[in-house]
C-alpha cells in the first residue's frame, strides 16, 4: 500500500507550539516515527505539511489514483473547511481524520468537523502515537 500523511496549518511548529496541549515532540520526530512504522508495515509513505488550504487540496487531489489511503491532520481547517471536505470526497481515497489532542475535550468550535463527515474514522487524543495508530487502522482497513 501507498499512504499519504498530510498535516495542516501550524503543525510545522509542533514541539514549540503550546507544548502543554501538543507536547514537545516535533513534526520531524513524528515524521521519523511514521517512516520507521511504515517500514515495519511494509507500506510506502509520503509525509507532508502545509499551512495553505489550497496546497492541501492539491495534495489530496494528487492522491487520487496514486495513494491507497490518507491520514489527515487538517489542524484548524478541520473545523472550517468545506473545500477540504469536498477534496476528500473527490479524491475517493479512504481517509482517517487525526488530531493529537482530544478535540472533544476542548473548545466548542473544535467539536465540529467537516472532515469527519467524509472520513473512514477519526482518531484523536493520543498525541503523536495517534499517527501510528492511524497507520495500523488504515492498513487493516485496506487488508480487510
Ligand atoms: C489539532 C486540533 C485542532 O483543533 C487545532 O486547530 C490544531 C491541531 C490537533 O492535532 O490536535 O491545529 O488538529
């Protein structure tokens, strides 16, 4: 299988940004962890981050027909972006919505997700480990 892990706005500052919420692990650490896990699973992995909604949409479109699954941490766009939701529908690639934090235990505006409406499932609240949990879930879905 070939997977895309796509991270949205502000996640480039992971490890520095609000460490009391998101921890001290950097996105580079998460990326290294995901590549190591991809090797044990025997899957190909692209790992990307963008602060730009349009660039994220382009990345999701590029996954159409080329990737078997997407893990999407859309950051704050989760709660606002009909365009990202439509991109996932258009790509027709099974997508897991992911968050480091438990968005349901936070502010009300984080309880709304446009991504969840078109996602295979949602993983949140497990910090960086959520990335490898999502990889396992996606691979077991693809192998079902
Ligand atoms: C986040 C949760 C979002 O609400 C927030 O805007 C983020 C990070 C998470 O991984 O916990 O940027 O997606």
